[in-house]
């Protein structure tokens, strides 16, 4: 089984796409200079690059373990002899993978311990293709477990990891200001740079919105969609931005914030709440969770 896992990891499409990623990044840099757009900042960019390298190494063991667990689930599945690699099954997997990503990504924003692992992807105040490579470091530890139910449904882990890779490659181009809007029909169905700019916004209206991967339909169906408004430009970053560009602060700083909140809570119920409730909840202060802030601002 280990041989099968290693074979899947060696065929990672995301790693194969890296040259195209960097080529697109270079084009965006030239565009930003020509348009005099303050899209890049040197220290922030190199922080993103260091986070990218760190993520590659942190990802190795969790990915190995996650794919191994997928194979265990697949071997146990009573449906593995029914589900095949024909086009209809690939289409079904596309929708199931996209829904899984939506739920996982939404959890990253609505559960504090998950947010601690994801926040490094959001703590840049700049929005560019370099930010796309500034992944959530801590989230790698638990990420692949969320896709194991698809293996229990009879989907081959090779198919699952391939679809995961295709989804991540699609999401790369979303991290740009160089593209304003896509055609209306495309904006309605698919995730776009406009929708994803909203996702990276710290404006109260935009907080914890647009969690989709390739499709935006899950957000529309489940009430987490927000349109990008010309009247309200997106402010990138966090509601309380970090000041450091040190890789450990960028990657793991939110774990420290969460730990301090847990320590200052006296009741065990409050300690658990700091782990499982949404970011912004406090046992002794104002409730700054995104839904509360929107409600107080009359936005929901």
C-alpha cells in the first residue's frame, strides 16, 4: 500500500504546475508596474515565498498519512467495484470534491482551531498571485482526512488526489486584481477573482464569505455568498492585522493568540469554546464574530 501512496504523491499535478504559476506571477508583476498598481510589496512577497517553502515540507507527512488513510477507506468500501474511472464518475467526483472543499474551507473560517491553521493565507494585506502561494500551514495536518469519506464512497484515491490537484490549480488564478469581472453567466456559476477578492476582505460585509473552490453555487445555496461591490473596495488582510513578516509569526501566530485566550479562560467550557467557536468569540468581551458584526451593522 505504501508503494501506491508514494506513486500518488509523485504524480502531484500542483507541483508540475509550479512553472506555470511562477510565469503567471511574473506577468502580473510586469502588469502591476506598468499600471502603477501597489499590488506587491517586497517584504510581504518574500514572506509569502518563505511560507510556500515551509508548506511544502509541513505537507509531506500529513499528505502521506492522509492518502494512506484514503486507501484504507477505499479498500473497506463496498462500492469500490461499482465506482469506476469513466466520465460520469469523474463528473460526480468533481461535484463531491468541490462540495467537500467548500465545507472544509468554511470550517477553516468558522472553527477557531482550524482558522489558526488557515490564517496565514489571509494575513497578507496585499492580493496577488504570490498570496496564492502563501498557503495555510497548520491546516495541512488535518486537511486530507476531510476527503476520506469520498474513498469510503468507492472513489479511488488516485482520482480523489487528481481532482484535489485540479481544484487547487484552478484556484491559483483567482488571486489577482488584474481581472475585474468575468461574463455574468460565469460569475453566477463559478468562483472568480471578483468572488475570491471578497473572500480575502476584512470589510464587515465580506468577512467569511465565498468559500467555494471552482464553483460558487455552494455559497449561493448556503447563504455565504457576497458580491464584490464597486462602492465598497476590498480591504485585504485581517480585522486585526499582524505587523511581523517573520515566517513563524506569519505561519503560526494565530495559534499563539488562541492559546492565550484559552489560558485566560477559567471555565473549561470557555476553554473549549475558544477552540471550537468562530474567531472573534470571547467569554468576557464583545462578540466580534463575523455574523454578529454583520447583524450589528445591519448587513444580514
